[in-house]
């Protein structure tokens, strides 16, 4: 994948159709900044779907791992906190 485009929200506003076309046609995401801070992205829909699938698979993996553990259960809040923390 090539380098990710980074544009300000003002730039994107001026040519949103081009940004969407770039994501759709070229599979190229665009990171959107506001006041120098990355705040959003326009990504190809398949990239979003793959991300969602991977996230779901990770949640299921953690649930299966916890269920296979003979130790007393772990509160769902703790499991979700671990998921949100991401990889160590």
C-alpha cells in the first residue's frame, strides 16, 4: 500500500468527491486532520469490513480463551477493558 494521504478537514470539504473516489477506486485511505490532529479517515469500505471482522474474531478468541480456563469467571467489564487496551 502506498503512503496514506493526509488532508485537513477544510481541504477534504473542498473536494470530498475526489477523496471518496480515491478510497473507492484506488483503495487509498485519507486521514483527516483538524488543527493538526488526526481525527478521522475515509477508507475503502472493504478495509473497514476487514477491520470489523478482525475485531470480531479477536473478541471471539478472547471469549473462547476465557471460557476454556477452569479458573473462576472473569467479569465481562474486565474482558472488555482488555480488548479495548489492544495488544500488549
